[in-house]
C-alpha cells in the first residue's frame, strides 16, 4: 500500500512525501491519494488514468506531491518515476575512505560493505576504471540520488562524470605527453593534494613534470601520507623511512606511484595536462598555504628555513601571554 511519510498539515506549502512500494496496485495508489486530499473522487481519476494508459505505468519510489496538483501533473510524476532525490557532495581531493560514508548514507548500505566494493580490483567493466582501484576515478562533484539507490548505480554515475572530463582535445594532449590515463590522473591527484590555491596548480605540475623528465624522485609528501594511511600534523623523516618499500613512497620509489591518491578535480586534471612552462625543481609551503618555488637545492633549503621560521613566529604569537 502507499505510505504517507509527512502530514499535509505540517507543511505550509501543502507538500506531501509519499512512497509507492514495489508491487502496489493502481487502486491502492488512488485510494491513498484520495485519502490525503491529493485527488478528489477516485472513480473519475481512475478513468482518466486508464484513458491515458497511466494506470499500468506507475513506478515505485518516494515522491513529493503538492496539494492542488492537477491529475495530469500527478500522473506524469508517478509514471516518469520523478522520485525524490537527496544531494551527495564529494569535495575535490577526497579519498575513497572519505567518500565511502557519503555513499553509505545515500544508499543505506553499511560503510564496510561500500568500502569492499569501491576498493575491489574487480570492478564492473562498465565503469572503465583505468587504475588499480576506483581511487581517483569517482569524480568530485555534487550529485542527486534517490534514497536507497544501489552502490553500483552511484559508482556508475560518478565514473561517468569522470569520463565526461576527457574531451577530444585532452585526449590529444595526453598522447602528446606520452602518458597513460592512469599516470595522468595519478599526477593530477598529487597536484590536487599539494595545492591549497588553485592558481598554483600549473606551477606545481611543472615541478613534477620536470622531475619526471630528469629522472628525479618526486618526493611528494601526499604520497607518503597515503602510504602511511592518512594525514599527520607533521611528516617526519622517521615516518617516511618506515614505509620506504611502499610503492606509494615517492621519496624512495622512482616515478609515479601505481595509482591516484585521491579524487582530483577538473582544474587539477587540466594542470597535469598543461603544466606551466617553467624550470623550477622544488617548492615548499608557507604558513598561508602558498608555495615558494625554486630551481636549486640551495635555494630550496633557504626557502624551507624561512618557511619554518614563519611557522615558528606564528606558533610563538599564538602561545604568548596577552599583555595587560
């Protein structure tokens, strides 16, 4: 039978939330619509629906209907399956571990079960994931899903959104760079994780492209944090050494890691494809999140020292006693 989830009197706009369970008969639907005041007499409504052929095309799901809606509007919504949806936002730079709870919330599937699906190396071929797992390929965006949607449906929508970013021009550029899609997205994910300011992404990209071209280690802190399992307040050399053999430790392993470390957004992908034409080989973060870019190790060490002094000054100011 049809279940009303919100009383008419509780919404000043006369909005009703109703659910049509799978297998409901049209008579059950009409009966509840009449009881809720959404339609008048059932007989004429049923006849109208039969003439339109809608009595055999009602789709199950949760709907929002308004008091005063015309019969035609009600039937169009119920036959088109225009069900209620809820938003699901995935920010740029999220990892699968952060995305899973949001998928769990919209699907109603336990988070552990969601993780077992999205980390699986045996994902459906229809997703066309070019990496070792779906890490990096569930595109960050705001989506709307019907409550109770399947995990597989959510993954398909997010993967399709990722594939839509690959225009013909981008595919041509990828070929010019002589990189695989997985390599490019892996680089984009590192850029995404490093950049606090989007305007710096092309310059960060140029440093990594330069290092790859020269055969240098990338030495990207976010990849080590990925190997360590998550963020830390400070990344110490001892922690870096503790995962020296990990394939995602770019301080010890040459080239790019096996796959992305997070979900890069469109700007990060664009930056990976089109790095700034500069010869910087290093960068270091300042306390405001912006970076100082340098060409030599000596310059880099001076920039690191100044950045540390700036952080120390801020820390001292925060812990100083207020004057009276």
